[in-house]
C-alpha cells in the first residue's frame, strides 16, 4: 500500500513539476540560467513547498536543483546542463514572439507555444542530465 502511495505521489509531483517548469520561468531564473550564476527561488502553496536553485558550474556542467516537500515526502531533482543545453533553452525563449507570453507577477507564462516545454521535459526525463530521488 505504501509503495502504491509513493508511486501516485511521485507521478503527481512529476506532472506538476513538468507543468510548472515548462510554463513559468521567472525573469531572474532565466537570466541566471543563461550565465549559470547562483540563484535560488522558493514557491510555496498550502500543501507543498518547492525550492529551485542554480548552484553554478561544476566540471563544465551547470548544476540545477529542485526540492519539493509535500506531506511526509521529499522529491529532489538534480540536473547538470551543458552550455549547449542552456543555450538551447534560453534561445528558445528569445526566439518566441512576445505576443506568445503573458507577464504576471514577474513570471513569464507561455501561451501558444510548447517548444520550450518539449525541450525542458526532454531534459527532465533524460537520466544522463537529470537524476530524481524520493525520500
């Protein structure tokens, strides 16, 4: 029973992470990701807290960590992006027309394009780039 609950929670967290990560990027996050400069932001809701952090360069990879606390579970994601992967993310945002974004609460929300979502999700699901842990 506990294993089924963990799998259900993990699926919910992954779906939420993919949706949030692909649809909302703060301007500060994107600026810091483009240079792989240290940055941290925390988002909280009634049932969970999510902390995203760009740690900087480590062996020519940009280290990004996300930690989500929900109920008695902790989900962590650590990604190591190459310079090319970061450029692809940032250039995709730059290439999109401003009419495809809604600016609200210092965040960029994609309206009509899922190109960035596809790239971001492909990185999240590539085990050579991102590693997930559930505790």
